[in-house]
C-alpha cells in the first residue's frame, strides 16, 4: 500500500499533506480494515498517523483541484468513501482504537 502503512496496526502515512484523505487513501483504508477484520490473528485494530497531525480531514489540495475543475464525481466519491469507512468501523466485530494527538 502506498498511502497507509498496513501492519497489524494501521498508520495514516501522508504527513506531507497532514494525512488528508483522498480517494486512493480511503480505498486503502477500506482494504486494510477488511484484511484486519478477516484475519483471525488480529484481535483489535489500531489506527494512528505519521506526522504531527492525525488528519486534516479531506486533502485540501485535491479538494481545491476538484472544485476548480468542477469535478463533482471526485468530490462525491470522497464523501461516499469517508462515510463507508465510518460505517465499516462501526460494523467490525473487533475493537477499533484510534490514537490521536490533540483535540
């Protein structure tokens, strides 16, 4: 995976953009959650991030590009993926912990 580190723990790995979510990263998070959910050796899931910021939310550069180019499908897709990630976390039968610095 390129945008997250999948070990038994999961780290957001885009510190250069304050771990801003974009489509490839969201897809990797969903893949990692599925792998961890299906792996009987995994007893809990820890989500944390590299860098000083856990996540700024959406990747602001990518979102600005989509707005400037009127790329509504990309904006819709990222919103759908973030919603899917939230739902997936709620549905997993294993505990999911997030290690977050700050508020």
